[in-house]
């Protein structure tokens, strides 16, 4: 009897899962199956902002975005793939789909809720983006659908084995009103809201988290162009201080969570130090240009004009984005996203710990 059941599951698995047909009854997932759920901002967005009521300041559904890999603008804020695309590939999963993509969705491989320009605080670009709390609410909907399709037991297993990637904070520190607060107060609000969402995912059954710390915005072409007088290659120091306060607070909170909530495992990725290393020594990572953006205008091509759909219409585009760290004034090229993803996936304790993403998938 037992072996018959396994065979049946096996057949159903290939019929339903292999061919991506939505199922009616219970399906059996392979023992090692681990899904990927993605939350955050433009580093992770794979097109959700295409489907919200927003403006071209927050959307990139026009060329030259997407030109190298997909050959059309997908909504990813890059010339090609973004970090979750590479992580999915390394985990042998299909590319993660944007949650808001119209039509019926398969969730057994996970789904992507990230929204370019979103923050941990609801006030950050409010009404123009999907803030982190709304992303958590979407995840609650996904769990409901999974329970209907898979039943309670399989859903619990799927959510516990899944890896949850979160990158958020940049846009909160860009936000106009951030200066109304002391660094300490503002950081504690941002990290407090991020921690609440981690706890929310945990309460829904999530156990394995990949969290990136805050890099220094002071090295972005957009910031260097905005602050007058910065020499090429140098970063604006005051942004590093804010990132450092954020990162200290975040790592303390994650350690506390490990003590407080059972079965919680995480990978804390030191994006801050990696970004400085790449900026200081791009050739070590196979890049040629880490100070000037590939696409944009003004000093360092730091005006956010790539594609010509925003306030500034003129822009320059480099010949070979794969040599650049920044595609536009703020966002990474596919080459840079691959570098980030490789370190997240299999980096050692000096850059990611206590786990890396690979070991989280294997746990
Ligand atoms: C979209 O946003 C604009 C500007 O905020 C608003 O005027 C418009 O009514 C919104 N459209 C929908 C369908 O919500
Ligand atoms: C920024 O602060 C001002 C003054 O307190 C307030 O009126 C406004 O609503 C705030 N804007 C955002 C986006 O939080
Ligand atoms: C979350 O952010 C709001 C502002 O959007 C703030 O009032 C609240 O205190 C924050 N929560 C935590 C736990 O820090
Ligand atoms: C910015 O730099 C330019 C050229 O160095 C100079 O002419 C201009 O006055 C500066 N503006 C400010 C606000 O410092
Ligand atoms: C985290 O743990 C440290 C050390 O035990 C403690 O001082 C701090 O108050 C804790 N923070 C929170 C938010 O629980
Ligand atoms: C960790 O990896 C970096 C480069 O990826 C390497 O330079 C460093 O020596 C490694 N550290 C350990 C302890 O293996």
C-alpha cells in the first residue's frame, strides 16, 4: 500500500508541479523541496511595481531596463537579472514571479512581493509602493491559497522549509522626513518595523531568513551627484554613519530573536562591507567601473534619468553594462547582482552568518 501511495504522489507531482498546472487535490512535494519567498525593495523587485498605480519615478517598464538578459523591460531595476533570480537559479527553482502578476499563480516554489522604492515604514513613498507590512499581508493570502491546495500539513512543511529573503531600509533613509528624527530614533523605527515583519512571517510558519544589512548610500552616483564637490570614487561619509547604526541594531535584534523564538535561523549578509570592497577594488570582482553609473546623466551619471521617462529626459548609456557596478544612479547591474548573490549563497562567516543561503536551503 505504502509504495503505491508514493508512486501515486510521484505521478501527481510530475503532472501538477512539473507542468505547472494548478491542482485541486493534495499534492506531494519532494522531501528536499524548499521554496523561496522574497520581500523588500528594488534590489529584489521582479516586476510588482508594473501592476500598481504609481508613476515613472517608481517604475522601470521601459528600455533600456532589461536590455541585456530579458531583452525587454520586465520591471526589474537593472539591465538584467536581480538577486532573487540568481538565488532561485542556485536553489534549482524557476525564476520567482511577481506576486501581482495577473492570472493564476503557483506558490509551491514561492513568490516575490518586493516593490521598488518600498520601505519598512508605511510613510516611505506611501501610496506609490507596496510597503513591507502590505507585503506581509500578501503573504497571508498566499498561505490561505496554499492551504486550500495542499492541505494544512503540507503547507506547514512547505513554509517551514522555505527561505525568506528580505532587503529593506534604503528608501526609508532616503525619505524626506527621516531628518525630522535623531539617527537613533529613526533607525529604531526602521529596524523595529523590519523585526515585526520577520516575527509576522515566523508566526505564519517561516523559519529560515536571509537578511541583508544596510549598505552606505553615500557611494551611490545619485548621492555623489547631489552633494556638490565630491571627487570621483569618494563616498559621502555621513551616510555610512547611519548605515552603521542600522546594522548594529539589526544584528542585535536578530541575535535576540534566535534566543526568543524556537527554530529561527538566519543569514545576516554583510552588504555594507561587500559594497565598500567592490567600490574600492572593482577589478578584483571582475568589474571596471564602480564610481560612475552606466545609464543616466550629470556628474557620475548620477541624475536618475535612465530611460528618459522622469524629470530629466536626456541620458547616456554605456556600451557594456557588465563592466559597471551601477546600472542607473542608484541600482546595480546584473553583473553586480550576480556578485552579491554568489556571496549571499556560499559566502563564508566573514561575510554572512551564522548561515549562508545555501546552508539555509539545505537545512
Ligand atoms: C492613481 O493615482 C493617481 C495619483 O495619485 C490618482 O489620481 C488616481 O485616481 C489613481 N488611480 C487609481 C485607479 O487608483
Ligand atoms: C512629513 O512630516 C510632515 C510634518 O510632520 C507631515 O505633515 C507629513 O505628512 C510627513 N510626510 C510623510 C510622508 O511622512
Ligand atoms: C513602525 O513604524 C511606525 C511609523 O511608520 C512607528 O510609529 C512605529 O513605532 C514603528 N514600530 C516599531 C516597532 O518601531
Ligand atoms: C557646485 O560646484 C560647482 C563647480 O565646482 C560650483 O560652480 C557651484 O557654485 C557649486 N554649488 C554649490 C551650491 O556649492
Ligand atoms: C536584545 O538583547 C540585549 C541583550 O540581552 C538587550 O540588552 C536588548 O534590550 C534586547 N533588545 C530587545 C529589543 O529585546
Ligand atoms: C572568506 O572569504 C574571503 C573571500 O571570499 C577570503 O578572502 C577569506 O580568506 C575567507 N575567510 C575564511 C575564514 O575562510
